[in-house]
């Protein structure tokens, strides 16, 4: 631990080694010197305050992947625009115009929440007298009130498309196996890629999810949320895949799909060649929609997917399989009867 005082305030930093800690002390003193001197001179730049606030407070409660994504988002949209301005000179109109000019929905909503939090802290710290963000609204999307046609949006694949896809990949076992695995488990991409043999129970026909592969950090991390820790049933198709992949020389901590690289990009390419949209999320979405079409209780679907709230399940995933024949729906009704034991 390294402790130091600057501008009559005491700070602590931590490192694994003496040299690591010393380096962090120097870096922190440099940041604070800029921050404190600018604050005293009424010239605090938003970029400098954001760096200080995010590294000192916010970083401590974020997963590494979320931290990286947030920094990337800020640098892309804010750093060279609002970020260069004095926080005391940023008005509500500046903030509203900034938010209005972000076209993509997801970045717009994330930056709205992020900047709102930053300006609330600036106000509470009395760095700014009033909070201009109190007047900022997030623009409503200009969308029709008519029901969404999920068939046109192609958020799921039909059973016939599944057969085409698996046939197309039959000579590439790595992708054939993981495609079918996600289709019959509903796992997230990272959960499937992080799956190890220790979490597969062939006796009780269950799979336990307690980890994921994070593409941003290129590491195995904890699941997305507490609800993502779950045990799901192993359906016959899933068991067939795992039996094909299993052999006695395997270590229980080995990754099941360790040979898969660039999964999203490759699935996208497969879909283009076959004439339909395809990515790991569409495979998961298809599984959830089949559960719903087969009459499965939404609470069970929520547990299977690892959602924190029922609304996420109902609003996002439960859509009718428009193109499926009745015999296909009946097939999945029998298929999903196996999961009624989930608690």
C-alpha cells in the first residue's frame, strides 16, 4: 500500500509489488495534480475529471470487460467533443445536442446514463453549482407503434434452416458441434465457449454454467450476472454432441470448444452463403422462441436463459415461430417436457 497527501487530502493506492505500488503512486499523484490544480483554477476539463472519477471510483465496481467497453465508448464519442470542454462551461443545450447526434440506440442510452452520473457527481462535489444534465432527455426512437414483424427481422432461424445449416457445416465438426450445442441449450456465446467438461453431468443429464469466455479481455471470467449461474437440462441432441466430443484422455478442466475462433464472424459468413441472418445470439433466440412456442412456462424459460428479470425474457425472446409446421412444434413440445423438473 502506498499513502500520500496532496492538497491536504490523503490518498492510498495498492500494488502486488513495491515497484508496482510506487509506479501507481507516481501516476496517481500526476493525475491528482492536474485534477486539483484545474479545479482550483476553474479550468477543469471534462476528460480529466472523467479519468479521475472513473479510475478512482467507478473502476472498483466494474468487471474488467465492462471497464474496457466503457472507456472505448467514452473515447469514441466524448473524448474529442465534449471531453475537451471546461465542465463549468458545459450547458444543458450542449449535452442535449451531443445526445441527439448519436444515431445508434445502444451507445446513446449508455452515454446518457454515464454522463448523467458524471454530472451528478460534479454537482454533489460542488465543482459545478447546478447540474445541466437535469434538463437533458433521451430522444424517443422514431418507430412505428405497429407490432414488430419478427419474421422480417429474421431474429430466429426455422427448423428447415437449422437442417440446412448443420448439413452445410457437417464437414467442419468444430462449428457443427457448437452451433447445435447453442441451439439446444440456449447458452450465450461466451458461456458456450467457456464451457468445461467438469460442468457436464452425463449421469443426471445436466450442464452447470458458472463461467464464460470474455471476448473483450480474452479471458475466462464469471458469468454476466448472478442469475447466469444456473443448471440446465442436457437434451438428447446436446448429449449426442458431447458424447461425440468426449474421450478418456480429456482433463475435466479442458474447454469443450477450445478450437473455436471468430465464432460470430464465421456464423455470419455461413448465414450469408445460406441466405439468412446468423450469429450466436440468433441461435440462442431460436432456442428461447421454441421453448415459448412449445408452451413452456416463462419462469422456466427465464431460468434456462439465465435472465435476472422476467421482463427481459418476455420482451426480448418469446416470439412465435411463424414458419414452423405443426409437426415441428409438436416435436419441440415433447422435447421440452424434459425440463419441467427445473427448480
